[in-house]
């Protein structure tokens, strides 16, 4: 079922709702930056089969939400948390006001939840591969790739095309110019947008303080971005009255069970899906007991 989300700044986001036969709750899947929506489809169907309505969507400028041409966009990276995620939460609550709402946020889809003014409407956040993205804390090979993209390819593309044709280079979906400028600036800082360069300036003071949404963080030790130091440098800035739970998958050297930053939602790693489902079910069970 196709639905449309309209943000407060009048951007339309095209969305697909996968309806369960007897839903017990709704799950909002927030994708990673410039990641094709279809990547999450098998996981969305898995959740639907286990009794959850699933809202699968993407941010302004990507996939079905892409405008005619990105060169005419003036989007900023933080618009995801400032406008897009709040609109998705509002839409989910409007459509299913009597059902709990859980969010599975991948990468920036979990990072930027704290920017949403209505994040407290979530009954839980499953934060997958959510950390700071400081270049120098990435493995050397990935660090070189990231620096090439943000320091050379993206600025040059923005000057020539006024957007980044990343899809042509088989890197990711194409990106609006403002996205890469702000995204790259965040990743030059050890603590991402919690850095003094942004926090209290372009990022509202108080973001992720008193963030009392039950939060469960899933990471892997072969994740090229979500390294131990990047993980620590993000979550040390989040304060909550509720415990934040961490699960980190250890990948043996030479193992064929790699995860990396984009493997969490691949079918070969359904053990992660099972863990996420078990976590949501436990939160849902505990919430049901509280209403008795």
C-alpha cells in the first residue's frame, strides 16, 4: 500500500506500507544515507510475517522520494532529522494511533532520530550501526575511500554538476550538494554533530539529552564506520533515564559471515533479524504488561 508523507517544509516523501494480517504494532524503518529502499524489503517482509505493520520509506532526494533533478535541490543533511523523520513519525501515529510505534534506524536513520522534535512518540529505538563517523577512526582502506569521496569527488561534483552523481560511480544513490557538504563536515569531527562546531549552533542545544526512548544498539566489529571509538564517541553524548543496551557481533578473522556497515539487513545475516525481532517483542511484551 502506497502512502505519502508531507514534511513541515512541504516536501513529499513516497512511502510503502506493508500491512500485517493481525498487527500488534508498527515498525518504522529509517534507512541509511543514500541506501536504496529495496535493500530493506526482505527485512520489512520478515517483520510483517511476525505481526507488524511496516513503514518502508526514504528521505528527500532518494529513490521514490527523488525530485526531477537533484541539481535544483537545496536540501541539507540535517533535514533528515529536522523534517523527514518527524513527518514519518507523525504519519505513523496518525494512521495507527492505537498501536505502539517502534523504529529500526540504520546508520543516519538512527543517528538523526534525536533531532526529531517528536522522537518521544516512539516506544523503542533499535539503532543499527549507529555511531559517530570520524574518518580517522575508520580502517585505513575505508578511511582513504571516505576521504577521497568527501574531500575530492563530492566537492568537485558539486561544483560541476551541483549534485553528486554517486550512482554513476556505483557508490550509492545520487546525493544533493548540501547533503555531502554537511555530512562531510560532521565526519571530520570526532564526536559528529555533538562537536562544538555544530552543537548549540546548527544542531539544537539539548539534542539527545534526556532521550528517554528505550534504545537498543546493534553493531558489528567488522563495521568499517561504526568502530569501537566511533561507537563510544556518539553514545557517550546521549543521556537517558532508561538504560541503553548494546549488542556487538564478533566476526572471526577469515569468517564468511561478514557484516560490515551494510550487512545487517542482508538475508545471510537473518540471525541479526531474529535478535531485532526478539528485542522488539520483549519491549512489546513489557509494554503490554504495564497496561494491564
